[in-house]
C-alpha cells in the first residue's frame, strides 16, 4: 500500500467502530479494486450446509494448541492480522466451535453448526472481497484470475496425494523424497539457518536435486522413492501419503532451500525444493516440522496467514450442482503461493490418487466463493 492509502485507512479506522465494517480497500477511478475489502457484504442465503462438526473441532483444537505457543514463537503467523483482532478472541472462536459440537453430540441433536440461524446469532461476520489489483497483475495466461469477481475470492482446491512408493530406486521410482541433509539433521531450525552460508540445504535448487546432486555426494537420506509425477505432487501439495508395500506412510514438508515459489513458472520448472519428514498423519502449517497442525479434509483452508493471521474461521459459500453450498473452515495452512495473496484460499478437498480421481469428485464445485471471516459474539448462545 502507498502512503496515501495508509493515511486514508488510518482516518477510516478512527471513524469506524472496529470489526463489522472495517474497510481495508478502496476503488480506483478505473473501477479496479486496489486492495481487498473486509466489510459489509451479501448475507448468507438459503442453501445446503455441509459442516463436519467433528473434523472441524479437531482442526480448531489443534490450531488453538499452536496459537498457544505465542507470538514470540511464530510472529509471522500468530497475530491479529490486518483486522487487528485480539488473539484471545481468535482462540475463543475456535474454542466455541468445539464447545457447540460437543454439546450437540452429548444431547444427540443435529449440529447447530449446520444451522444458519444459530450461526447468525453466534458469530459476527465480515465479508471478504478479493485484492483484484494483485490478481490482475498475475492474471496473464490464468483465466481463473482474469474472471475473478469483484465480491468473491478464488477458491482453488488442494488434495493429499496418494502415491506409490518403493524403498529402493528403480526405473519406475527414480526420485527420492529426501529427509533433511545429514549436516543439519540434529540442528534446530534457528541453528541451521545461522549456518545458511555453509549447509547443504541452501546449496541446491530443485533442478539440481532432480539431476541427482544429493545422491551423488550422499548428502541427504532418501525416505522413499517415487515417480516424477508423485514427487511433483508431494512438492506442490506439501504432503504425500505413500503406499509402501501395503503399509500407508505419511510424509510432510520439513524445511526448504530458501528459494521462493515463482508463480510465473509451472510446478515442474520451480527451483524451490522441500525436504520432508515422516509423520503420523496429514499436517498443515507449522514453522518447523516438530510443531505442525494436524488437518482434515473439507474443513481446512490454506491462505495468507501472514496478513490475516493463523486460525481464522472462514465461512465459504460456493455453487455446487447449481446450489449455494456453505462450509465452515479453519485457516490452518499456507504455502509459497500465499505470500501477499488476499484474493484466494485453497480448500483441502480430500485424498486422491491423481488428478482424474480428484476432478471426478470436485468438478461440480465452483471456482469462486463468497467468504466471511467469523468471530464469536460476546453474547453468543451458550454451547
């Protein structure tokens, strides 16, 4: 943002009561929105509600645990974001989701998290319109960005790739999913980064790794061997679930080589490279592999937590089979594509073997969504 827009924003925030109608964007003379807008927007209308209370509660609880580590641990993610929301209120919202789910479960009654009237009573909502100027600057050759509506964000979908793996390199499985290089395997993230100029992780781009740079010098362990397609899927999605001779194994990104994801390059052309770690389940965001958030499909979105803050509850309304469909989600993940990206979320759709399986299950879901950021009201109904 330029200085003029910052001054106007400051003047507005002095005049407007916090939350509810906090506007963080203005329109340019040409009619293209110059920044995202958080404020009044369309109300939710009749439609189908698909909220998995148990899965939502699990992700909310795990995100809450991460937030409890505090801003000093991870200032990039643990904060109130552009809306300057107090962290206790973000935590209280996550707690409330679980309290409602458990109360309904204990009373054997339908989940109130699927009841729009209850949600209107329980939560304040701020509609999120996208940063169309930023999207337009990246829209070359990207029809979805070119058609981005003024009042809806882009809702891409990501999935956990079910891959086939081998304990040994072979013609069908030529590429390793690498663990941390040996020279930093016993170092904390901070200690390793202090040696940035000398450690293996920062020496190689992805293309050199694909040519065998790590194997030729025995610099990093091969956790499992994959096909090129499965390796690309793991690097792009951040997670791989691998069938290793009938045993399901989970791998999650651990640390990267410090090269930024280039949104102008195809995935296979990138130089950004991730080292992985074997984990007990599917994980979302975390500053380091030792403290990542377990996530679940259908109730997790990845987004720009650097500007919005980790743990935001996001209500999404998409069009599915021609009908408005609503889902409650928690922003518990991110990725390289979400730095300075307030026009998009990435919805964790499920577990699939490949693009064809994914597409068959998700092709009826629209590419754009009305999005609202939710916070528990002070006078919310008792759980």
